[in-house]
């Protein structure tokens, strides 16, 4: 039997384990398998041990994102390998795809699948069952003697050619959440990859500027199923770049309106791509239920954006123009910023971006701001990563080192272990963020009451006006008392 495990990734707002459902879809009816979500278990280890013992599990597949998932995947894989030495442990997901060597060398990880697994995973299962050569399995990395063999990467499978997700394998009701979008929100994924190569993005080494999206009709079929079978009234599209194709979004919006489907939705896109969308398309998407779009603004400085390899069409003016366009169409923009990239003067770079965020808020006060601190991605040939390595930065060489406290939050992009970022930089960014969120409380915190919003705004108003951000203890106390949830695209 095969046991697929989704390690804990969040404290709340559980999302459907779409990556494991995608794997389940390609082995459905061929193998006996079960999915266990670590987000829904207080301590998943005893549950996993019981299932392995009672159901004779011989394959244990783990999807691993950086951050919280990695922190649970490592000890659980290690303990299960000690308890069940004969079990085969397979890792896939963003972390093993970007840090393949350190995962494949681990004694408790037998195989690593890099990137898309819908072809590699069933091929690996067939190879293990029949004894056929592992060399024929695409996207696979594995131990051989004292070394690691990395098989060739396969072309992306088109999403339209993949079977429907086996929702019957999970309790969908447990993933229905109340969000700003709606009272019954579910997540969905309609495409693979991204056609751009931003030098800080974890998907770039995996997909290498490749993107394939499900057709509008198939998307509408899937969404209609979530609405009718599971009572959803809102959908979060968690594609890496949902708005890559304007033509696809036009056709999808028309399908939604033609079918008479009523729901709100959210997705992720690039400012320069969305700025090119016609007003007619925005009006159409708005009528079809679009409520909010997340965008990687990253910086307001054109030199920094060029170093990030954001492409020649995204600059500070692009970002300003697109949030004004959103304002005209009544759609809320969420803009993420990545501060603290390698720079001759990191302090000045951060201050420029803080001023730009203020300018963005003046143009469209409804703009949600999400701030991250730059965390390096192992991207060969990227000038930004070359600067990182030249600075003396290096990654842990074993999985055990990744569990050390100083690395536990590295990939959450909150306090990275980069030598040019100093504690005062982190304090400055966090203090600004607290003041900003007081003056402009996020729409996504639906539990925040009107009087609480008023008190936060009063507490932050003088600081924001005078730009005195340091030590905002009074704001911190209010946010803690109100259990304020700042804007985030991740649930942790």
C-alpha cells in the first residue's frame, strides 16, 4: 500500500492537499493508497505508524515545501525509517526540487522526484514493483554507490491530459474555510509553472520558464464541481501565475457567466502582465466574481527589479499604474515586496522601498501590502545568486542542519541567514509593517471588528504621519489583543 503525507504547513486556513491529490489521480484504480494531512492531526506520527503497521504500507510519499513542512517532514521521515527500515520513502515538492543533493544523500530519503510528479511517480512505482531500470524514470534522483544519479527532466504534462482529482480521498468539508472571499472557500490549481525567471523565485529552477494552463472549459468544469458537490462559494486559485494568458481568463470568465455560476475568486499574477489586460477584460472578470489579485511587486526601484530579473516591462511606474487600474475597476490588489536583496547600501535600498510602499498607498489605499525579506534560491547563472555565494552565504549540508532554529524560518522570508542583513534591518522592516497594518488594517482579517479597526488606525496614525516606526509597542499590544491577522498569502 502507498501512504501519501502532507506535512503541516499552517496553523489555520487549511487548504486542500492538491499536490497529493494530483499524484493520487494518476494512480487511482491501479494502486491502493491513502492520503494523510498533517495539518489535521495534532501529532501525525502515531497515526502514520498505525496506518503503516495495520495496512502493510511499503511506499511513503511526502510532499515538502520549505518552512513549516520541512520542519515536520524531516523528523517524521527519520523516525519512520528507524521504526520501519524496509519502507521506501519518496520526497517531492519545492524543497527537494531545489535542494536535491542534500535530500537524496539523507539515509531516510530513498528517492527524490524533482518538479512535476504526475509522470515520474507512477513510473517509479512500476519500476519498484517490476524491477525495471530506474534510469527510465524522469525527474528522479537517487543514490547509487557513493554518488547521486539525477535522471533527465521530462517535458511538462498538459493539465488537460491529466485525470480529475480524487476528492473522495479526503474530507473536503474540513478544508472549507471562511475568508474575505466567501463563507465557504476552497483552493484550486489550474496550471503548472511560470513563463518568467525571477532570480529569487523557488519555481524557476524547477520549471525553467515553462508554463502550461488548463483550458477555460476544463477549469469551469472543475470549479462547477467544487461549487455543486461541496458547496463552495469562493475559490482561491493557487497557480504560480494564474493570469499568464488574458485569452484564457476571458474564456473562463465567459464560461462562468454563461453557466450562471456565482462565486468570488482570487489569483496570483504579475503587475506588467495585468497592466496589459484591457479594461473590457477587467470588467468581464469583475462580473464573473473576481475580487482580489495577488501580485509580486517586489520593489519600487528599477535597478533592484532588474537585478531580480523581473523582466524589462516591470518597473516602479508599472506597479503604480496597475494598482490605479485596480482601483478604477473595484478589484483589491495585494502587492508583495522582497526587501533586503544584496546591495552596496542595504539600508538605503530598504528605505527606498518603504517610501515606495507609502506612495503606492497614496495612489490606492485599498492595496494590501505583504513584506518579505530576501531569501536566496539556488539558481545557477543568476547574478543575484552569484552575489549571494560571493558574500560567503551557504546552505546547510544535511537535513538535520535545516531543523536548527536559525534555519527554521529561513524560507518563510521573515528573517533569513544572509550576512548583509543585520538585526536593525529586520527590526526596521517589522516596525514599519506593524505601523502600516495599523493605519491600513487588512481586508482579509474578517474577524477584526469596526471599533478595533478604528483603535488600530488611531494608534498608528501619528507614527505613519511622522514616519516614526521604531518600537511600536502600543500597536503590537493592540494587534495581539485583537488577534490581528496581517495580510499573507500563506496560512502560517
